[in-house]
C-alpha cells in the first residue's frame, strides 16, 4: 500500500510517498480502506518541528490522525456486520495512507446522507466545534465573534452560532474568505488585515458576549478587548502567533470566563460522541463543512503548503 512518511523535520517536501506492506487487523480490530484523510494546521507544525511543546512526535513517523472510508476486513471477535460499512475514525498515526488498521470500538458510522469527504472534514474540526459549544454555549441574541472564521473549525462555529439565533461576526483575511463566511450566515464580516477592524466590530455589533478565537496572536488579543464584562472567551487557535490566553488578572477584573484548548475533553468516548453529533447535524442539514481543497495522496506536500500559505478557504483534505 501507499503511505506518507516523514524522516526528518522540515518543509512540506519532507512528506514522502512510500510503499509499505498492507496491515492486517488483529483481534478486536478492523482494516479500513481509506477514501479521504483529514489534514490539520497542527500536522504542518508537527512536520516543521514547531509543535514539540504540544505533541512529543519525532521522525521518523507517519502523519495523519483521522480518515473516512469503508471497512474491508474485520479481525477476530469483531461483528462481521461492520464489513462494507462507511465509517469515520481517528487513528493513532498514519492516516495519510491507502489503508489503516484501527480498534473496532473506535469506529463511528457515517450516515447515508453524509459524504465521506464531509465525514473526514468533521473528524477533528467537528469534534472540536461541538466540544467548544458544550463549554462555551451560545444563546439566542448573543453577539458572537469567530476569528479564523473561514477555516474548517471556524466555519462550523459560524453556522452553529447562527443556528442558535446569535448575531455572528466573522473575522477573516481576504476577499475570498469574506464571501465564504457571508454564505455561511455571518451577519457582520470583517477583515483583520485591514486597519480598524475592531472599530468596525464595535460599530456594527457593540460589545460581544462570546469570542471563539481560532486565530490566536495579536488577532486573539484584540478580540478579547471587544468582550463585555462577564463575557466568554475561547482561546483554541494558534496559527497567528500562539494561543491568545488573556492575562488572568484582566479576565478576573472583567469577570470574563476563559476557556483554553486543553479544557476541551478529548478522551476517546467523548470524541466519538461529538463526532456522531456533528455527523448527525450535517445529515439533518443544520451545518455543512467548508471544504476548500482536496489533494490526491501523492500531493500531500501541496496540501501542507496550501494550509501554511492560507491558500485554502476551509478544509484541505487528502483523497485516496
């Protein structure tokens, strides 16, 4: 089978396509023929050697932590009814591959109305979005700002907040992303590459009740200042320069509740529950993933470049 490997930290060119023996499932496991593999910004940071403080992964390794596909073979002790079923599943490692072997208990069925492309797009962003919505809920009438709103996670939060009856402000960079988030239901769209973007938020939405910060860095710190006293701030994104976790004294003085990415529950059972909820929401038409680009497996390096250069509006995925 084909699989992507990384032998050393570096640029996207370090993603090498190699041939490897196809794995066979053991007891309690299944083999999944991969149709679509998820890619994440953090995958690019790990490959570049810039995420060791969060993930103790060192070369050589196989990247990728989630796939959608079809169960091909089941191992001993596994219900044979899984054979042929469409599933989404988180993988311990090596999701950029033709085939993965995973524990049967990790499988999440994909509802018939949901494509495998959309299922792969929800593997991490859907889980994180529904986890954040549990921790930082949105109520009808809330004024909500989503930064990095045209990313895979941000797009889901924009739609979920809109569906809850909130006034949604989407902060993005560039004309293509502004148009994309308008189509998702954002009431106000601002471009944080333009001076005075926070003034426009204040003018059009007033003080905010909730900030979902998927950008981090200066963008996240500027967003924190827009919250009303007693507001809620989620610091879950870092691509613009690290997580924008506010000074605890400032947050306490303004009675602002701060949630970080480590507050989201990522145990296996909770992740499966949130993924099932996200898949059900797509099946019901309440949300839809924003998939901006798909790349064949042998162009995994191009997918990483697109993510790093912010050239994709929404998710970048690998098709296998």
